[in-house]
């Protein structure tokens, strides 16, 4: 599976939370990242997806298939 196949929700963070943007991958519990810009948050999220999938495989857990179909 390709990390870019997963949906990533990007939301702005409040200044009192450090500013920037949070990136959450709803299909992978606990998979999230952040960045100073939406683009950086998205790139970091794809890295987090790769790490999430590696950890799941090492623990013998299934990796959910992406809900959306890549174009």
C-alpha cells in the first residue's frame, strides 16, 4: 500500500497550541503529524503513515486498506 492512498485531514493549530498545521490519518488510529505549512504537514503525515505501517507489520497487526481509491 502507498501512504499517499490514505486520506489525510489537515487542520490549522491555534497559536496557543504552537501554530502550524496538524495532519491526521483517520483510518490509522493514532497516526498523526504536523508542520509549519499545510504542505509540510502532509509530507510529514505520509512519513508517519510509513512508520505506522512498519510498526503494525512488526507487531503482526493488519494494516487497514485505504478507503479512497487512488487515481
